[in-house]
C-alpha cells in the first residue's frame, strides 16, 4: 500500500542521511581542517554501497502512477522472453550513439561539464566571501537574494530580450558569457587585492551606531559591496549560462528522441564536474600551508580559483565556437530546413505582468509554479540556517572553503547514485510518487536539522559519544540535508517538472515555461529570503527565528504535497488524452 511504501521511504531516507553524515565526516577528517575550537571528529560505522544497474533515462518512460500503460521504450516480460539473446559486445555496440549523434553529444556534454565546474567553484566561493566577511554572516544571504539578486535577474531578463531581438542566437551566447569571465578575472586580480580601499567600513560603522541592530545585514551588503556583486554574478552564472543559454542551445541542436535518451546523461556528466571542482576547491584551500609569511592565503586561493574559472570558461566558449562551425552546419547533425523555419518563427514574448496573468489563469501551470516556488523557499529556509552554523564551526575562509569543496564532491557522488535509482522509482511507482520524494526528503532531513539546533543540550551526550559536539553534528546533518535535497532535485524533481510539460499543447508549453521561469524561479528564491528578513527584524537574529522557520517549513511542505497530488491527476489525464 501507499502507506507502507511511505514508511519504507522514510526509513531509507533516515539510513541514507546517516550514510551521508559518515561520508562528510570521513572527508573532513582527511582534509586536515577542524572546526573552530574542536578537535574531535564524528565516528560512526560506514554503510556498504548498494549495487545498481546501468542507468537509463527516466525521461524515456511513459509515466503512469499505476505503471499500467504501455511504453514503447521498455519491453514487456513476454517481449523480453521472445527477443533473441545478444552477446556482450553486441549490447555494448548497441548502446554507443551513431557518429552523427556523437558529433554533437560529446561537445554538448563537455560544455555542460565546464559550466557546472565553474558554477560549483563560484557557488562555494560566493558563500565564503559573504558569510566570513567583516560585519557579515549568513543573515546577509536573504537580503542579497531579495534586494540585489532578484532585481538583477529581472534586469537581465529585459536585457536578454533586447539582445535576442538585435543579435543572432550564437552572438547572444558570446555577449552573455564572456563578460562573466572578464569580471571574475578582474575580481581576483584587481578588486579583491584593493578591498581595503574600496569597502566603506568607517562610513558604515558611523551609520550602524544610529540604526537598530536588525539593520546589520543590509549594512553588511553596503560594507562589502564588491562581495555582494560577486555573489550576484556567481548566482547569475547558474541561471543565465547553465539554465538559459546552455539548455536553449541544447534544445536547438538535439531532437526530442535524442533528448529523451541523452539529457539525463548530461546530468551524470555534470555531477562528475561537481566532484572534480569540489576536490579542486579543497586542493586550493590546502595550499595555504606552503605559503611564505606575509602572503594573504585567501587572496592567493581566490586567484587560483578564478584562474580555473576563466580557463574553464575559455574551453566552454571554444567548444561552442567549434559546434557553430562544424555541427550547426552539418545536415547529418542538425535539420537545416527546421533551422531555417525556426529562425522565421516569431518568438513568444511575455512581460512580467503577462507571465503572472498566465500563471494564475492555468491550474496546471499554477501547480507547476507552486512546485518550483515551494522548492526554492524550503531549501532557502534550511540552507541559510545551516550556513550560519557552518560559519560558527569554520570561521576561517580557507577552512570554510575546504568544507564546501568536500560538500560539493559529496553532492556529486550522491546525485550520481540518485540518478541511477531515479529510473527505478519512475518505472515502479510512477510520476506522482517520484514527485513526492523531494519534499519528503527536505521535510525529514530539514526537521532533523532544526531539532539538533533547537534541542542542542539534549543531543550533547549523543554528540559526545560520537566524538564530536552538538554544533558539528548540526553542521554535518545540515550538510546531509542539503546534499540529499539537491540530489533529489537533480535526479527526480527536475525530470518530473520537465515531463509535466510533455503532454501540453505547444502554446501552453512555451507560455507556461516562460511564466514559471520569469515569475516562479525568482519568487521561490526571494520568498524564503523575505520570510527570514521579516523574522530577523522581528526577533533580532536568525538563531532566535529558528522555531518559526521550522513551523513555516512544515506549512510550505503541506502546500507542496497538495500541488503534487493535484498535478499528478492532471498529468495522468493529459497523458491519457495525448495517447488516445
């Protein structure tokens, strides 16, 4: 029954969380960094990894909650018995894409690798800069997301629309990507070495004396304005280069059948990038031990990190240029007639107001937007509280950066496993169950983290028996929460969201996706940030707001589950209509 399945899911999530905590503890023990004032490490029995079968795209399934409808991509038991047996070499040869597909898939996968390699380094670095900066902390993140990042995203949307009207798509890619690389290089080699002169600390100190304590976070943004700009540019790299530019180009190059087969494999390659970039961050953070006296260790680390970002970005632009010359012009790779027709078609353009109207008028799209908004708000509520604990455990920027490097590597490894399991979840339980895994994962692990934070004295004996402290235990459980939540998003939430667009008509696909991207994504990111701002102003600090955050998380999860249940019924009906 569904009840028994849910109980088994909860038990497995609990075991998985313990395994992730042990993995992080082992990584930290091997990295040589100990938390502030702590010498103990978490000791727990390791769990054996389960064997998994070869991955197959969850996109390739015709999803049904009861798994009863037929699918042309999976053979029935009778068909499997009747099919002639193939040798191992024949099976391997059948899995290799043909030459015309390899010509575009390998460069696309390489592009995605370099994009995610950069994003992981930038994501870890932006947190280190803002959270450990003078007069700053994790409380600053909600204010940046609402008052700096959201306006920047809206402004870029308007700029991107104008660029698309005036330039060819390939030139838009260059115009959007190259300025990012120039900025990151300038930040490491020009801006950061001169922050003492650029940051108005004395001016902000005078203003802070006349304002209540609750204004500390907004003032920290002004105080460390160059770090705030870097934070926004790092966030924009993920949304602009990864989400917008890459996937727009990939959709232009690949057919629907190719997308079903290979898009999830891009995700596997991307998580390899997470592992590589995470270990590179850890390697660079460890270089401080060999630096001569008088050299700023974090400044040197930043130069190596941004140097890697620029080099990786150069590879990205070079591969894109290669594809424009050799793939986009090859009739065997890209249908030239469809390319010409696509250029003639008028694009769907929606203002922010039009996007909001469309979102409200369509129950199907409204449920999709609720999923996106709920994820953004829930992950933001837990993540900021976790980063506050992380700063307390690792006040040194290099130690903080090393932990984030291990965190990224663990995220990539766990997501690889989750992607391998994702196909089984889709095939056995259907779309509705798969869509509930992510909110269930966030709810269980998020409440465990809040429990450790709120009832730290109660868990002190348990932490002591494990050779650590309540603070470090909360840091590791919070890290496990983020890892499991992000891996569930990449392996199940994102495929569920994209599958939900498949049965819609073309007009609803384009307008609906535009509405969710323009309204849903920014609202989810800033919504959680706004809640935290109100609580910080109301109760004085993020730590004091923890009980309220736990309650709000529970309410958001209720709305999320309701939207999943409603969309699951609508999705099944739409799929049945399409098949008939």
